[in-house]
């Protein structure tokens, strides 16, 4: 397995300035790797993967546009569009020699999902997650790229992992595997029984490693293989291993294989990585790691590669296109537009507002999508609104500092207010509640005015739609699920009344 970053084999985890990436250079490197493997008489091509941590949809935009996130795709409620996005992603990946991708996530959006990770799920409905995940996998496969879905066991099963005290462990796991939380995993397995699957169940208790490994093996064998009929290889990510526990990290690969998982990601630290390999070799020499475990894992990996990799495809592929074809940009734009969701049924409050009216756009500080993106991504939204309302005033706020006198002055004067929510951490939920409370307090006096003097109020969720869990009575509520340029431009069209919102909320209503 090989991972690519820039012009050298390694891990692509950073949000690089992908507008300046030399894709042909990357394609040449991956092509050379496959040619070396063929000349060395490898039976099968090398798997070259891209680890998707949210950067995937940025990377494939190549600095010009972004493909919509899974949550945006789910809101667009079109599996045909999700297939097309998967196909476009697969084509771009295949052109640079990447044939394996760690996506999509099969988790349901629930309280255990951090707000910053919400956009990487397909929502909280099990059927929606299954259908869109399947469509994305099919689109990737159409271009010769195999998906490795990320399947975390349901929360109840993970709790059993952590406690390790239940004497009827197997019965409890079997019972919890019937829950809706597990159905996307079962649904994808039913369609792709030999695909790879990233199984997010690392060793949680290194004080009882053997017992913990046995518990994970029980879930793999009983639920994934025996009950769901899964025949492909399982991959474990060591990202769940405590970063400050180097001893744990060194032993995690061995414990992963003993847990019944077939593949693992080595630690990034070279010293820890070398120690992990030495521990594996010693375990095989002493038969602590039985040859049967290694043989079974190898057989599953070989069978998996045989179904989607062939020398003809990897050695004769179309070189990458840069810039993106107009059709791909139009696809992303069309999909973003379909995802924008209006929670309120009424027309946009900005419709019919005089163009010389003052509009206050109040947005949160957020992390940039990659280093070369604008320091404030919401500038895109401000620019779009100002084309119709030149007196738009854009002011940002910090969740920890709250609303300042500057915000209050604009809230007191503006004829229309667009307030944006985009919390990225559960640690800041209380801070966001305080900001929302201060907002309502500031608007109380103006809301008591005669109707014709009241400001027109819009609240936009540009991330986790659960931000709107609290009531915004009297506010026109809209969701765009992410703050990429494409999403914000599509949201602006809806806010301005230029386009009707057609998206559906992919999470359960609070």
C-alpha cells in the first residue's frame, strides 16, 4: 500500500494548496511505482490510497471548486447526483494513480459525532446513509477506484468494548447489531461483501489487551462475517490509539491482527513504526501471532485486490486534467444548489427589500479549509449579498468572546440581519448558546416595534444543522451544511430569493 502527498510517496493528510499541485508529476510517480511492481513480477498491482479526512472534497476541486460533502449530498436527496459525484471523484483519483480511498463514513449523525465531523456523514436516517453511501461507492467503482467505508460499531457495542465486564458479551453484541445504527453497515456489506472496510474499533483498554482484542474479534466474526456475510478485509486505523502512549502505539499493530482485523495503518513516528514492525516479526517467530491469522488476512486482501485491480487499467490510464472540465464544475454547482434547505416555508425575507437598505452579515470565526483559502471564508457570502445590497456590512464574531458593542450597533441599525452559525466543537456549544442568547436579547427591543419597523431576520447554519436545535422564533432559517465557496454562493441565491431552496434536512428534527 502506498499513499501520496505532493511529489513523494507518503500520507496526504494536510490541506495543501492544491491549486499548485503538479498532478502530472504525481501521476508519473504512481505510474513508475506500478511499473516497478510489474517488473518485479508482482501478481497484482499496488494499492495506492488517499486517506480522506475532509480534504478529499477540497483536493478534487484543484483550487477552483469543491465537491459537496456527504451531508450536502444527502440534503440534495438524489442518489443519482451522489453517483455522479462519486464518478467524478473516481475519475480524478484514477488519473493520478490512486485506486483506493477511505470513504465514505457509515456512521449516523448522532450526539457522539463532533460538529466539525458532521459534514462527513450522510445524516441521521439509516436508509439515507445506506443509499447515498452505496451510490458514492458505485460511482467510484465505475472509474476503477475501490472505496473503503469507515464502519464504527454502534455506540452501544462500543460501550461494551470499553467496560469489558459483561459476561454475556456475545448475546449483547448480537442484540445491538439489530439497531438502526448498524443497518448502514449491513446494507453496504449486502451489496459489496468483498470490499474492504475500515473498522473503527481500536484497542480501547491496553491494561487488558488480550480481553479487548478478543471482544473485537467477537464482533468481527459474529456480526460482520457470520451475520452480515462480509468476506472482505478489515482495516484498522491506529488514529484511535492514545497519541501520548507510545508503548500502546508500538503494540497496536500486533493487537490489531490478533483482534481479527486484516490490515492496519502504521504509526507516523518512524521510531514507533520500526518498533511495531519488530514486534510483529518477533510475534510471528514465537508463534504468538499464529501463521493461520496472517494467512487468512493475506487471502482476504488478495481476493479483494483481484476484484478491482488489474494491470491493464493501472498502466494505461488517462492523465489528469487541470483545470477541471466545465462539466465537473457545473456538476458541483448543481449539486450544491440542490442541497440548500429552508427550514421555514415562507419566501426569503430579503425578497422585496429595497436595494439601498443596510444588511448586517454576522459570521463566526472558523478554521480555513486549507492554508491558501481566504482568512474569512464567509467573504464569499458577503460579496454575493453585496451585489444586491451594496450597504452590506460584514462583521465576524468569536464564540468565546461573544457579541461586542460593534455587533450590537449593527444589530440596532440594520434593516436586515443574516446571522451565521457554524460551531465546530462540542466544547463550544455552551459558548454558542450564550451568543445566541445575547443575540435574542439584543433583538428584543426591535422585535417590539411595529411590524413595518422590525428588521428582517435570517439565520444560516453553515455546518452542523444541529446548530438550529434551539428555537429561532421569527427568524427565517436556512442550512447549507458547509462553508465552501460553492455552498455559500448557492446559499446566497436562496437568501436573495433568486432560487428556491429544494434541499431536505438530512437529520431528525429536534
